[in-house]
């Protein structure tokens, strides 16, 4: 077992592989167990700050999980004492560059595809924030479907400290999650928000004791993976659409997606199991 992994995996693994970042480093650890693909950001010495290489590896692993029918939920966490400190600033050192970088290029090439991918995967994506989540690291966490955080973890919209604006969907998610007043203050002050407070104001799902994080996040991901995951994917699609739809558009969408859900084997199984007073055995198939 990787001693640094924020979310430890107990029991037999049916697949373990580390996406190699070369030089004997593995910047993304990938494990699959009981229908859950666990992805661990693994550059603990820099609090799992993102390099271009790590972006590409994470994206490839997420795409693989998306396309793997036996993966029915994804769990994202970090190795060591941090979840993710956002962009690796070592790769942005002005003293080593000819001129100012074009950050729109890196956003377009790396961050936006990652955020869009997580949002578009029609499977539950659970995030276990094991330590500090700063800059894009905070907003990548908030872009996941269900966010747990260790009690010692904190969220920092660190961008203003270095003259940037929030990216990775932060200016979209934050006001929706916590309201405009809090969003503006968090963004402009870059003050750390502790996990407990993040839960209290509705920014994340749940703050749990540090030593319970791995167990609770894994247990929920495993439970979801055994659920009616085709329907969960449709529910995610509906929720994603709700922010830009009118009420009428949204209830029309609910009608259309319910038609799809109602034709799924999981719906037939769910109702049959209810009638037979037994636990359902869902497959997640369309
Ligand atoms: O550039 C683009 O492509 C545009 C996209 C931008 C997206 C962004 O995310 S911009 C925001 C970048 N992130 C930050 O500004 C956060 C920088 N980090 C911090 O403010 C602090 O490290 C933390 C508040 C996150 C944690 O503080 P603390 O005191 O717990 O830890 P530390 O001592 O500062 O960091 C521990 C080590 O991690 C340290 O290395 P060392 O001295 O032990 O060798 C530190 O340099 C390294 N580290 C932390 N964050 C980063 C990092 N190294 C590279 N890049 C980082 N972002």
C-alpha cells in the first residue's frame, strides 16, 4: 500500500497501476476496487501541485474510468498532507522565462478540459480532500459531485495572492455553493476556509475526522458504485443543465431523462426487488 495515499484502500485490489511520470515518479496513482476507480494526486513534496504531465496523466486515467463499464464510481484524493496546491508555480517562475506566459493557453489546454471532463462523466465522482486545497486545487475539488474533507483540511482561493483570478470553474461554482457575498470575500481575501466551516456554509458535502476520511469517502463511493448508476449519471446530467435552464426547460429535461431511466434494467430491477422485499442487484447498464 502506498503509505502516502490520502485514501488508503483496504482489501484485495483487482487492478493496481500507477501512471508513470518518468524518473521513477508516479504523479497519479490509479487503483480499482469493487467498481470504484480511485485516483490519487501524487506529488506530495509540492502538495500535489499540477504540472502539465500530471494533467495529462490524470485526464487519461479519468477518460479510461469513463469508458470502463466496470467502473461505476470515481474517487479523487491526494497523497501526503495536502490535497492539491493548484498550479506548480515552479513552472511559472518569471526569472526563468523570456516574458509573461499566456495563461489562457494553459487554461484552455489543461484546466478547462479537466474540469469539463469531470463534469461530463456520467458516473458519481467523489472527492476526498485530505489536506490543503489551494488555487485550482480547491476548485477542482468543488467541481466533483460529492466532496468530503478531513477536519484539518482547508480551502484557499489563493489566486489573488499572486495576482490571478480564480479558474477551474471557481467563479461559477463558488457563488452557487456559498452565495455571492461569501464567494467575493473568499476570492478577494484568499483567507483559508476550514473544512468544518466549508460544510456549515454548504460548500462541501461533509467534514469528517481525519482518520475517518478514507473510510467514509471509500464507503460512499463503493455504495454508489453498487447503486443504479445509469440513473445517477442521468441525474448528474439533469443537475448540470439546471443552472442554465429555465424551469420549463428543466422539467421537460426531467421528463426526457426519466423516459430513459424508466427503460433501464435498473428501474425494472429496483421495482421488482421492492415488490419481492429483497435488496436490488443493480448493473448500471443503460
Ligand atoms: O498557471 C497557470 O497555468 C494558470 C492556472 C493557475 C491555477 C492555479 O492554481 S494558480 C494558484 C497556484 N497555487 C498557489 O498559489 C498556492 C501556493 N501555495 C501556498 O500558498 C501554500 O503552499 C499552501 C497555502 C497551499 C500551503 O502552505 P503550507 O505552509 O502548509 O506549505 P508550504 O510550506 O507553503 O508548502 C510545502 C511545500 O510545497 C513547499 O516546498 P518546500 O519548501 O518544502 O520544498 C512549497 O514550495 C511547495 N508548494 C506548495 N504549493 C506549491 C508548491 N510548489 C509549487 N507550486 C505550488 N503551487
